[in-house]
């Protein structure tokens, strides 16, 4: 990643992560802070994408099976990478499947 991109990344993430403004005491702590910052920016985009997909799936009067399956797949991928907790992913998928089953009954 180019140096200017990292500077922009640090600046944009620092606006939303006030706990990372402390100065690190060791080299390893400074490196860990940089890694955390980069991961939080990357993970935030995934969570935002999940939220958008969820809003689209829930906003329809009759749930679309394809959209719900896409959302469940995205939830699985996020849980696999540790972006959301495994139990939270299972809970979300159960609710979506319940919504899909209820729509199929009607």
C-alpha cells in the first residue's frame, strides 16, 4: 500500500477510533495499533455491507429468497473471518430462515 494511502487510512480511521490516540510505549504496541487500525477499517466496510443487504432483504413486502440466501452467505463469510461473532451469525441466519419460512407459508 502506498505511503499516502496509509496516511489517509490512519486519518479516516482515527476519526472513529478515539481509543487508539494514545502513544504506544513499545515498538510492538505501535505495530499492533497500526494493524488494529487497518483491520478496523477493513472490517467496518464488511459490516456496512451486511447492514445494507439486511435492510434490502427486510424492506420488501414479500422476502426474496435469492436476496436472503445472498445475505446468509455474506453472514457466513463474515463469521468465518471473525468480523462478527459465530453465535451472532447463527442468530441472524436463524431469524432470516424463519422469515423465509413464514413467507413460504403465506
